[in-house]
């Protein structure tokens, strides 16, 4: 657990938590999806940020319990403003966008690799047995 704001800011996912909470409160599940960190890591980052006064959980006034959303505190906002001045906020958001682009491209590649015509063309690109690697394992999915 981070004992200082400095330690916190060097922890995996910490800057992302602060940056994503800067504009609006966020749900735990939305943060986890956007940050691409495990739920346990996010749980630690949110607990640390809360303990350091960087974020506050939203309270459901009807149930008097902690809701599933977190809001950046004034202290946390001050850090993000500095990150913004340093260009880190823009870079981090760009990195998240690029990560999503890579995931979308990977999905498109999977679809392309599943096409029979692609499997045939890839199988013809080898001087060896077109369907297996040197260990005898199918590499194209065509021989299935």
C-alpha cells in the first residue's frame, strides 16, 4: 500500500484512476474496463487513493451506504491539473485510445484468420508441409 501521494503516483494504474475521474465520477467496472488492470489492482488503487484523500466514494443518501462510483477530491484534481500541464493527461488518454485500437484490430485479424481463403493462402506460403510447424502442430487452422 502506498503511504504517500508520491508512492501512489508511481503505482500501476494510479495515474489512470486520477485522470479518468477528473471530468466525472466513474463506476468501478467502468474504470476497470478502461484501465486494463485487474480488479484487485484497481481495488488497491482506489483504497489507497481514498486513504490519501485523492478520491471519495459517492454516498447513496437513501441507503446511507457507499455507492459504486468514485469522485476525484480537490487534492486529486490538483494533481491531475499538474499532469495536464505536463502533457501527461493527453498522453494517457491517447494511450488508452491506442490500446482500444489495438484490441479492435486484433478482433478484425481474428475474423480474417478464420476465413477459409485466408487459411488456404497462408498454407501456401510455406516451403514445408503447409499445415504444420516443425513440431507437427497445425499452424493455419486449415487442416481441421
